[in-house]
C-alpha cells in the first residue's frame, strides 16, 4: 500500500549551478525510494539581494516571489534602502479564511450578538496570531474590514425591514467591539557577531 508523502522544503543556494546539481541529485535519490518531486511545486527561482538588484536595473524584471507556510515571500527594500524579505498572507489563504467566516456567520445568524462577537473575536485573534508579521499589516486590515463588513451583512439579514446602516453598526461596534489588527510576531533580532 502506498501513502502520499508531503514535505515542504526550501533550499537556498548562492549559485544557480549548485542548485541545479542538488535538484538533479534529489530527483534521483527520491526515485530510489519510490518518491518524486511534484512538478508544479518544484522550481528554481532567483530570489534575494542579487535578484532585487537586477530588477532595479533599466529593463529589469520584478524578482520572483514564492509561497510557503501561508505567506507570499517578496524581495523588497526597507524605507532606509536596505534589502529585506517581506511576507504577505497568500491570497488563496486569505480567501479561504474569509469564506469560513462567511459560512460561520450564515450558520449562526440567529445567535445572540454577544456570542457572535466573542466567536468572531476568537477567529480574528487566531488569524492575527499566525499572520501578524510586521510587513503583513495591510493584509491584516483587509481581513478585519471584510470580517466587519460580513458581520454587518448577516446582521442585516436577520432584521427584516430594519436596515442596519453604518452609523447604527458603528454604535453596535462600540458596545460589541471587534479586535483590531495587531502585529503579534515581531522580527527576531540576532546578536551581532
């Protein structure tokens, strides 16, 4: 009986030739044990300082990005001009999380507002705990705003003729606030050598 083996792995190399040799060796080694690399998920990309520097040349192309563990990794420069890797929530993961929130709101349409608020805050807090990285603040706000809009929509579905406008919803949020986005994972600073 064969079981699928799923492993996510990123290997970094300074030179492309080294990466190509290791990819060739990995393919052969995996085949020896009846395993194979996924053809759509295995790729060589140029990523890092040199890729960013090339993209800044006239006619240069944007550096490649890659998705790993729910984040899209992007080569950028900081405000001070230093190289950095920014992370953003993968679009697919963001859509999936919002779809779950919509489904939950529809299912719990007639629960008391206080219980809805507490459950939505748990969902928001869990999202912030995982995706709360310094360069991901914009995605956190997008998630928060969409959850807030979704909650308003489903509250309106239960009021039969009494439309809950944004002013009234603002008053409701004062009484039953939703957690605002926050960074939960700051960068780890390693000691200088």
